[in-house]
């Protein structure tokens, strides 16, 4: 890669904690440097971050630097404060430090051509506005999720009941209908301190000059069309669909033990099971999932995390308990031995992109985090949707809808917090995805999405054109 020239246009990208946020920001910064001649600074938070979150920042191009905002106190928050409350509190309390950093970069020879903030940090847009810097939200989830968040202030104004009790589905422009219980996790409890923060989040988005969204036409075409119509009328800033941002398959990971195990399995025979870096199951649900996988008689590769009976996002900040133990010790007695001929349980981490692109993998039981969803679609692998927290139910509705058709989802009851998916249902879903008619239909849809992702990322493809359009705007405004 040729390094950008001295005083090349410079962009600043602010990412919130969490591997699902850091990874696409790193990919975007790398593309801006490699293909468009930019230099970049990725700004991270010291508070709430972990080394695992920031691992995607270890192999950036030389012209992409990293700056960390200093730690801020959070000891005044309740111990059970919502995960989003903690993140948004960090965002607000570090604004003075961000202002100082942006001012110093503006005074440098390259200046700042644009400021991009993560989907959880739109409060930072006001700092860029004060300093006269073009400002954008890099939305690292689905456009459907963005539309639902933009609707949050209106939802709060026009309703009084909890979301899960809304009598009719919420129908947003160009989006699949969403039950109230499917809306993002932090708006489900009006009495939680996170609720007013989410209203502010929806309003803060409107300070942006545009939305750069990690999605592509084949996944959300109708939503993109409807959003453009609203943008043209001045309702919302414009959207630029620049995804899917996916890490390339790496040959360096070819020796990982789970990949060697996959090499010995028939094509399309293995169900990959993973709930991302942050998702956790209860002790009881872990046991039921294990029993269901065993009963299904399907081959599986399961990335096992420590269970948590209190928090489905317990792994998000890298704070799961029992770090000195083996998470496989929480599986039912004899499970690993009994399933040794058909399954493989891997503790804590596995190379997901390489797994999904392995010929032996024919399905993915997923939490529907957006990175995982895009990786599955780009690999042409159908899914079982098992959302846990954040916007994952929104994504699950989208990918299991007739419109997209990538996933099977046994929708739980509307008021379903704490409901355990029984082993029989787990076995039924696993068999249906891997060997049933619905699974075959989802596999056909997955192939179409894979082709759509390839088209999006091809030279001259729609997503490359969208990125080029917003970059052209930055460069013209910098002149």
C-alpha cells in the first residue's frame, strides 16, 4: 500500500467500547487510507474498554493512528446500571477531552476533513459542530435499527405504555414491521434511567450531516429507498450505505484447531453456534442448548462462554466471572465426551470469518449482532436467530422476515424476559436449518445475499460508489 502524501486529508473516527463497534471502524479507516488517500485517527475510550475490544486496532496501516480519551469516574452509577447507561455516561463525561483533541488536530497541518462518531456516541457531534467540522454518524448496525432509534423520541411522546404492550406493530418507513418488544433493549423500561438517554440519543442523531451505515442494497433495499425519500424532503440527513465491512479471511489462522476439525467434516454439515464477544446465556439455558444440540444429532461447532444468570450482555466489557476456570466446565456432565464424534466445543473465542467461510459450515446459530449477521450473509450461510440484547431483536426480525429470509427464528412470547428455550425447540431449530425445507429456503436466500455482498464491494459497486460520494463531499468542503 502506498502511504498517503504529506498533509493528506485527515478524518477522525470515534468508536464506542465493544468489539462489534471497534472492528467496523478499523475496517473503514483502513479503506479510507488504502483506497482514498486519507490519514485517520481512531479515538477510543479508556473507560469500559478491554484489550480484546481493541485487538482490531493492532494491525492498522501506518497512516492510521489511535488516541484514547482518558478514563472518567463511573463509581456514582448503580452497580446494576444498564450497559448503555454506562456507555453514554462515558461519552458525555469525556466530551471536554474530545474537544481538546479535536482542537489540537485542527491546528495540525492536515486539519480535520470530517469527524465520524459511532452509533452510541452522537452526543459528540455537538463538539464537531462547535468547531465547524463536518460531522457524520458511522452507524455500525442495520439501517432498520437506525430508523427505529430516530423514532424513539416520537414513540416516547405519543405512547404511555411499555413498548412490549403496544397493541399494534410499529411500522416505520421502508422497514419490516416491528412489535414493540422487538425495539432496542434500552427503551423497554420507561422507569430505567437509560430511557431518557435513548430519547436524547435519537435527537442527537439529527445534528449529523449524514449517516454512513454498515449495510448494503441486497439486505435493506426498501429501507434505503424510503430513507432517501425522507432525506430528500429534509426530514433526516442523507444516508450512505457503505457495507458490508467484513474482515478478510486470514491465512495466518489456518492452523487453529477448530479449522483443522472442520477440515474433516463433510461440506455443509456443521452448525456453527456463537453469541458474539458479549452475549451470555444463563446456566439453565446453557444446559438446555447443550442438550438440544446433542438431541438434534447435527454436527456442531460451539464457542462457549461463561454463563451469567443476571445479565445477557455480561461478556460485553470483558468482565465475565470465573476467568480462571474453563467455560466448558459449565456444560452438562459428559456432554463433551458424548458428542465428541459429532461436535466440538471451543472455549471463549474462535476465528469466526474463517469458520463461516469454511466449506463444512452449513448454518449459524447466532445472537444477530450486526457484524455476525453481515459475516454470515457475505459467506452465504443461513442462520437461526437467537437475539440477546441491544438491537439484536430488530436485526432478528429483519433477517427472519420474508423480505430477507436469511434466518429461522422461533419468536418467543412478547413478554419473554427470562424465558428459557427448551432443548426440544433447540433440536427442532437445528434440524430444520440443517436438513429441513425452511433451512433449504434460507440457504437459497443466503446465496443471493452473498452475491449481493460481492456486488456491493466490487469495483464500481453501489457501496463503493456511496463511500466515494461522501468522500468527495469531504474533499470539496476541505478546499
